[in-house]
């Protein structure tokens, strides 16, 4: 029967025990018993009695609920036949006595179960032995017990199911509509196809994605919770603010996902056409111009702070929980400028609601070749690159890391995924875990002196 082939090691304890019971009952009937319920196990009734009488059936109770888990596993490994449990309530003594006692000894009965026949002493009462007819030879009992055990003996080999065998959470530290959210939702469906398990995007905004970073760092290191992290969260935030975790210590690299750029953006009704125009306006009205970013420690915030410091201007900084919210307030005129990520503003720039003035990198973007750099139009040497990457909690098994990196590479090389990313100003950038680790370390080395010399600190 199908249940005879069940992988008991992967089932909850209650159902594992139920499958064991089913096998005992089935074997008892095959052994020629007239009443399988009596010789084997009385179906669900025994489960009820086991749970109702922990004092009497302490072995199974402890085995089911963790206090004596090893004995339940032992039952699975040795594949006991119906005759291995002859003295639990609702079970018959069944079979030749010495063979049954031997199997009971292998099962490792503990204090709390009913005493075997040969251990009965003063003050102890043997359970009734039903009329079973002629006893079967011990050799037949042992042989049939081993036959019954054969599916169970393979259970240890099946215990470690291939990764993954359940859904994976891909945590994003910003609200829907921003660059990280767009990126995650672009490649997650293809990852799901490759892994044959759902990869579910979960938005956990707060503290410039540092909240999501901490959540993932403190999650079980089993590969089922991963984070699409920003360069700001992995590199910048630990340098400019106190964090409850250290990303370099508490997370492991899986793969870089996308390369992106921020865009110095202004509302369409503002008269400014270059970075120099904004600097001139800010100097003319100290402390009046406002700019927004997607969170503490994010690349847009770093770009805005570095822009103000290098230009020597005084402005009003406004923090949001995602790039989409920055774009919304910029369109409405509540903000004067900002460095939002390209996916957050590309469609608004194309529609004419916003104006893109410059990119904060040393080279122009391949996707937006007509937009100059900040260095070209006002601040020579200004450079704030950015990328997103996937990380997992420290201690995640290497096979799981490699499996996810492989799935990400396939997803990020898919033509449809690349199309979605490019339309939002993103470029697919898959890597190996080792290549990502090297890039991560290089960014820390590069930014540490810049942050130290700029004096940027976030309290």
C-alpha cells in the first residue's frame, strides 16, 4: 500500500506514529491473524489511549512530544512488526513469546510502559493474552518483521530532502513600488520556476531597510529566508550609524542581483536644468530647499548628504520608507529635489512629471546616455554607485547558498527578466557567492575613508 512507502522522517511525529501503527496493523493481518485490530493496533483508538494515559503509555507519549524522541526514531529505523508492541493497551500479545520479547527489547521500552511477560514480579500483573491459535515460528516472525521494516530502513537516506522543499521568503526592506521591490518582483517568479518552490516577496520597510536586514540576520540559517539588500544597508549603514547587527559578520553572500543608478531629479515645474542650478538656488535661499530619500543609510541619502557637503549648501532633509513615496511627493511639489533610484522615477521622467538632471556616477548610464553626470554639471569627482544583492543568515548551508545563486543566475539571464529590469533603469548583474564576497569587501574598503573624511554620521 502507498502508506507503506511513506518517508516517515519527513512527517510530523503524530502522523509518523500513525503510519507506524498502520504498518503494524497491516503486518498483523498478513501474519494470518483473524483480528488485525486485536493483534496489531486498534486504529485511532490506540492514539487516543496513548495521549489520554501518559502515565501508562509514557514511552509513546514522550516519543511523540520530544521528551524521548530517539525511541520513536528507533522504531522507524528498525521497522517493528505488529508483534513488537504486544503490551500496549489495545494491542494483543501476539506471536511467539520470546521473539516478541526480543523485538520489545530492541524497541527500548522505558519506565511507564507495561512490563513484558518475563519481567513480571511481585505486585505486577501481566496483561491478558487473547486466544491467538497456534503460535508462529520465531524465524517466520523475525523474517516478516524485517520485510515489514524494509521501507523504514530506507528512511534515513530520505530524511534530508533536497533544498528547497518549501517556500522561500525574499525580504525587501522598502515599500512596494521602489527599486528593490521592482527588482525582487522581476526575478522572483523565474527563481520559483528554477527552484520548483515559491519565492515570496515580503516587504518589511523601516530604518532605511536596516529593519529588514536585522530580521533576516536573526532568522534561522536554513536558506528559507533571504534578503534583497542594498549597498547602503550592507556597506554604508554600519559606517555611519550604530546597528544591532553587523552585516559583514551576520550575513553571507549569495549573488549580486542588479546594478542601478540614482538620478538627481526635480519636479517638472522647477526651473533648474543642471546640478549647478540647484546649488545656486540653495545658496541663495539657505535652509529652504528640501530633498528626500528612501531611508537612513540608503544610497539616495548618502548621495544627498555628500552633495550638500561638497557643494557647501544648507538644506532640509526628509526621510521616507521607500523610493516610490519620494517620487510621489516630488511630483506634488512637496520636495525640491532628490537622488531617487532609477526604477522609482523612470516612468515619471518619461511622462514629463519629473525631470532627470544628472546621475551620481563617474560615467553616464548605458540605459540613459543623454543624462550627464553630476561631476560634469556641477561637482567634479562626485560618485555614488549602487547595486542590490541577495544575502542569507550566517550559517546557511553552502549547498543551499549555491543552489540559490544558480537559480538567480538563470533568472537574471532570462530575456523577459532583463527586459523588465532595463525598462526600469536596472541592469542584471548575476554573480557567484565568491565574486559577490569580493565585491562586498572592495566596497567597504573604498567607502570607509570617504565616509571618515566626509564626516557623515547619522544619529
